[in-house]
C-alpha cells in the first residue's frame, strides 16, 4: 500500500472518531476522551485541521481539577453506558476541586502535553492562533506538572509515583504483578461491577478478572483519600516510580521550558524540577545488568528488574548517556534480527511475555513514535528507520488497530491487529511519521 493511501486511511479514522470537540480512541470500546490519547491525536489533527488540534487539547483540559490534576478520562456524555468504570463509579465529587462538568476519573496518565504543545508550535511557527493557544495552554500544563511534583513526589526526589496501573498507560504490564499480588481482597469487599471491555474485544487480549478486581480496589483507595495523592502514598500497596511516566514528564518539562522561553514566560520553577528529575532518574533507575532503565517499587525499596518498553522511552527524553543509549539500541537491533516487529512492549524471553495480551508483549504504534524520534536524536538512524518501517508495515497489513503481534512468524498467520479497531492514536502516529519521512 503506497504511503499516500495509508495517509488517506489514517485521515478517515480521525474523521470517523471525531465528536463534538474531541476524538474518541475508538467506537464502543473507548467512547469518551482519554488523556494521553488526545495528546497523540493532536499530532494527526495538526496536519488536517489545526483548529481541531486546538479543540482537542482545550476539551481535554476542560476537565482539569483545581489542584492541577488532569484526569485520565473526561466523560463528556453522562448518557453513554457502554464503559466501566463510568463517571458515577468514580464519584470524583468527593474532591471539592473536581469540576462538576465535565465529569472525570480521579487518576491521571502519562503527561505528554508539554511536548505535544511544543510540536504544534514548532510545526506552525507563524500561526497566530497557535501562538495565542500556546500562551493560554502553557499555564495549564505548568499547573498539571506542579500537581505531579506536589502530590506525587512525597520524598521530593523529582520522581513522581503512580498508585494505579491505569496511570502508567501500561495497564496490565507484568511490572505491576508483584504489587497487585500484595492486595488480598476479602469476599464482599468490592461492590458488584460489570466489565464492558471483554464484551467488545477478545478477553484473551484484555486484562484478567483478577487484575481488574485489583484495579477496582485501588480506585476505591483513591476515592477514600479524595484522589489527592499525599495520603494515598501512606496506604497504597502499589506505589511505583514508573520509568516511562517520569521519562515523559522530563521530556514534557524540556518542551515546556522551550515554549516558555519562546513566549517569554518564567520557567525557573520548571528548570528546578527538571534538574532534580534528571539527576534522580539517572542515579536511581538505570540497571547495568539489564542494560536498560527500570521502574522503582517504593514499597519494596527495589528496582523492578524487567526489560520492557518503559525502559526504552528514556531515549525520547534524552536521558541516557551515550553508552546507555548504545545498549538500548543494541537491544532493539537484536530483537529485529530475531524476527520481531519493533517494539515489543515486554521482554520476549520472559515467562511473563504474552504476545497478544495488551501490555504484556504487543507492539503499540504511538510508543514507536516516541522511540523513533528518540533513536534519531541519538543518531541511531538505521534502527529508527526499522521502527518506522515496522510501524508502517503492521498497519498496512493488519489495519488501524490498538496493538499488534510482535512475532513476525505468528503475525504471518493473522489478518488483523489486536484490541480496538479504527484506533485514533494509531492513525495520528502514522500521519506524523509519514510527515517525518
């Protein structure tokens, strides 16, 4: 399929999923507005209709809380009943700073918005509408980062924590297994609930029932403490400084500093955060034996020693030194040579690897978007080209799905990707990668 046909199909996906001012990830399975989805979706909209990119971000930030929290779901419609947990299960009104409209969840997701804003501004430097938007949005993103450093960094290390796997964006990654196994749920402790995702997608591609029970448990823990974070840190059995979340925050800080200087804003606070975050990340999260960055379990006081995609994303933020970056590049090159599409989301040699179950193995195009740009910045042009071509190939062969089979031998027997179809951030990633060609 020529790239112009792929580009045209990507445009149609975004057009299909556009609602009144925002874009859903995909119909039925994810019928609302998701936090980091919308960030990546802006990448595609900017090449089609810059006004839609602005609307997308404004619509997302309409759900920002007074304390700066940017929720992971914005429920623009209270009539949609096909998703669990819906707004009524979150009950975010327990926090007086949560907006009454639109309703939202009470947790967050990877803070991509700083570098998305910088991308829009860089690609549209003379656009007065974008300049005005950047002036307005800068303070909102700054307030979001301030929330993360205020409420999610109890030891003032410059590293934020997550208390719910959904915040990481990698919901059922094996990284969280040990922490989730600390949760022992008594009979009758959870309210009755009915998942919707397994009716709309293959259950073999989704998190298990046992995992979902623990997700609900942690949701209720957040609700108990009004979702603010400081008290949550004292009780939550899952308390993790996630490598990917913090790498993305560092990248977003860097972008926000650039935007702020261009707009003549005061960036001193961000620069102070950035200095501390970079130091702590490099000192605490690198694992020489693995040759990769890791997440850190604040409950056990140890690194979570698995090779997974979150340990690769720091190349996007410019965190690794040259030797560390070379090790990450070598890891990716070897996976390619062994017959895998780049980039599997978990260690293919681990007993915990599952090539089709969500974040336990499959390839995700928006992750490849970050890895492609990171590899290019370090000068690993050949590997970056493979990441890009693999992304084009899987979407060409299997459609605009949520995630994909990484094993080429297994993929050869398939006719579709995994998860939701006509997926928005897959389309946006393709659009931006084509324009980066």
